[in-house]
C-alpha cells in the first residue's frame, strides 16, 4: 500500500513528481548557430533563441564551450558610427512567456581564444547556465562564413 501523506496516496506521488521535475523544462533553445571562421581567427560568435515558457523571469548567467578558452555573453552596439562590444557580466534577462534572441549586431555569445577554426558543418557544444533553470547543454551548427542565420 502506498505511503499516505495528508491522508491521500495520490498526494505523495504528486510531491515525488515535483521533486524530480527538470528545472530547465520551461526553457527551449532554437535556431542555435555560428559562422565558420578563417584559419587565423582567434575568436568566433554564437547565436540562438531562448524561449522562456515559464511564469517567472529567467536569467541567462553565462555560457561555456570547449572550443575556446573563454565564452562570454557580449553586447555589440553602434554609437555615432563607432561599434563597441562589452561583456554582459550580470547575464541577460528573459521575461516570462517571452524569448531572448542572441543575434549578429546585438547580444551574442563570444568564443574567445578558439582552439581551432570553426568549419562549416561542425557542431559547437555549448552549456548555458541559467539562474533558475541550471545548466542546459545545446549545440550550434556552424554555417558558412557570411551566413545570416539558418533558413526557416
């Protein structure tokens, strides 16, 4: 006979299911890609869309990948015709029931100190670290050098 909690065996099963639920189940990664790099390139970039299907704000804190010495969240901005790039050390907020798009000319992943060039057709493994959702592994498909993104 199942253990009774609060006088009902179904309640015990429900509590057990909550305890083993995936904390990142509310997060979905789509359109994960990168561009091929020239042989002498020391850095590369990664792009993707993160959908937060949860009811609370989530935060992408950081990312890591074995293809580079460091992986950072970066923001590229243009001001008075001058491009600047800065690391987003506090991460990036993803509103509830919304999405975050990491794209060229905006927020993106920066692979610093590539161990080897990124070649078209390769897969770049990336681990994304979220405030509530923990670590989530994904991979980015490497497209051609001048690619604008995956085809819909």
